[in-house]
C-alpha cells in the first residue's frame, strides 16, 4: 500500500507538471545547505562501532585517515600521514602531517594514532567489523609526528584499509568518553564537524573552517549538510517532491526513472561495489536443520532467476554475481566457481533427493523490500515458503550472529575497500558473521589475506570461492546500483564506492 501511495503521489506531480522542490531548493541554495535523508539509522556514529552505509558516509566527512585513495585514479595519497614507508613485511612507518587540528581545537599528533590503533585492535573492545582492524598487532610512537605500525602477520591490504575504515580519533577525548561519548558528540579532523546529533533521528554537519589545506579532500563548498534518518522510502520521495529534501539515494528503480522526467529534479545512477547475496545458516545447531544439507542450499540457488531480477527490478548497471565479492576487488574471480542456472524443476528435484518437503522458514531482510518479495515468489514457485521478517539492519545482523536466523538477505559494501579481504572473509573467514564455519575455507581465506605473493593470494581466494559456491553456503545475487535523486540545482558526481562526497558538491 505504501509503495502504491508513493507512486501515486509521484505520478500526480508529473501529471500536473508540478515542480514543488524548486522554490525550497533555491532557499537552501541561498543558505548553502544540502538536506539529505537515509533509510537506515546508524547504531553508533563512531565509525568503529558501525557497519552501515549511513555511518560510513558520515565517517568520511567527520574523520580523516592516515592515507587517502583517490576515487578516480585509485592512487594513494597522504592524508593525516604526509608520507610512509614499508620497513619489512609487517612494519610500516608513517611521518605525520603537522598543523592538523581536531574539531575541539586540540593538535593532532602521534599520540592520537597510537591510541586509536591500539584501542580498536584489541578484541575485548568489540569493534563491530573485526576484519577492519584484527590484522593490527600494535602501533608505537617514535616521536611527536612519527608512528610505527606492526601487523600480526603479513597483510598486503594494510594501506587499503588505512585509506578506508580506519579513521583516527583524538586520544585524550576518546580515552575519556569512549565509543558511547564519541557517538553522542563526535570529534574528528575531517572537512565537516558535527554540530547536532539527535540519536536515531538526525545529524547536522557544518563546514570545518579550520580544515587543513594540504588534505586531498578539497575544502567544502557547502556550508551545512542536514542529515535525517527516514526509514520509509516513500516518505523520502514525498519529502523531495514537497521540497523538504534536496538529495536522497537508494531510490527504487521505477521511482527514480519517473523522477528523472520531473521538472526541478535529476536522477543519477551507477553500479557500486556493494554486493547482494543470500546467506545461509548451515551450523549444526542452526534454526533450520534442512540448511545443513547442501542439496537444499543448491535447490534455493536454482530457484532464483538472478538475470530477471537484475533486468526488471535492479537496473542501473547492475550485474548478476556468481561469487560473493565485487568484480574489481583484488582476488575476486568466478573462474572454477559452481554456477546455478535458474531451474525451478531442478530445485524441486534436489529438495526431493534431500527428503525435504513443506520447507518453511523466516527470511530476514533489511532493505530492497520489493526485491525480497520477488525472491519469496521464486522460492514459492519451487515449493519453498519464506516468511518475510523486515527490520533495521542492526536487528537483523544480531539475529544472524546469535544463531536465531536461518536465511538473511544481505548486502555488503566492503567499506569501499577494493580487496577481497574486505568482503568474502567477513562472512566466511571465521568472524561472528560466519555462519557456516567451514575450516577449509577459513584456512584458504587466511592465506589469501596474509600472503605477500599476489599469485598465492589470488590462488587461495580462487580456491575459497570455488568451495563456497560448490558447497552453496550463499546465493550470490547481483552488484547493487545506487539511484540518486536530487534537486537539479545541485552538482555532484556518483562514485562506485557508494560514497556521496558532500565536500565536492556545489549549487549551480
């Protein structure tokens, strides 16, 4: 009903040639403010205690990293680090940038880097995505502006992670307030500072007038970004139409295509690094015993027409997947992987071979409801009943991690890290998100993560991906495109890493 209502509202606006967003957008152009909404609520603004895209977006604006990866050239540039050098297979030394200040006016030094890295790398501090930090052994201060980082094992992707999810916090403040205090009142060195955080509802970012001039992130052109968390997509669409919002993302394909023709708006779409997949709980004590049988998991793979979903529902440059990683990531391949063509008859035959009938289970979903409903219909056609359980991501993730959910509709953006170590091992490498616990696959992924030889890494990842698909621990679905809708007065570029860069945006 909500979907039909939203489409009806949009259709009415198009039919009458309405452009209700124009006047309010001009008002925000005058105040140099971008009003942005996201459909998921980050559980914590502290980047280490969040793995939701809304939190990742905020993190890149409020905090900086030691290294910056140019999204166009993929070149690594110094950000909080002016330079760095690899001392040996496990040691990197960083010369830090001088003259950088945190939002509270304190000076950035080696103490901040050492405290942050040593805090987040300790398992007892329970960083949400352990794969982002569990490769760090320790950080050591060499002098006020020089730091040594030691990894537990050889970790070739270290610089890629240091250019992505591993931000730097102010040591004294973080030691005092911890993750909870950082969530309530975030402080970083980034191009924007948080001036308001109403937990669960909104975050206001304002331009950091003291942002250091040598940063590879340019000085922001907009004065303020007003972020609101609006879970219902149709409400977002209605707010854009009425002029209450200037910029939204993850708009459903059909609505984005309609709004592209509306006066006063524009639509930009493109494939991202995010992948969508179904994740089975195949543990011995899992909630659905049938999922322990590989034939049942293979049956579900055969029951779904991925190509039709991509063509009819996803669009935007999306591609069907064979393996659970993104095409451009180092080590991602579908060579040797088991492929499961759409074949509902084969699905039913496999279920019969497994001795399974009247299969029914709860299907956990946190986004793309229309696609989830299509998946449910495909399963039903193969004689499988999936009961939709739609919820916020953090709630679904906790159900999966605590062995209460049997099948989840997952998406994963790898924190925009262009290396397989940031995708496949998160769900199959032995972390809390691994609900298959296949020791052979875990060993192969560990080799891929830690070998210094690129050929050895690629071979290990290939073998792991081959086994994951052969044993059908997942249903790789598609690469996720993002549809952005904005006022046509706003100039921005869409990047494959799914990160809107407000520091680059301008009003016409």
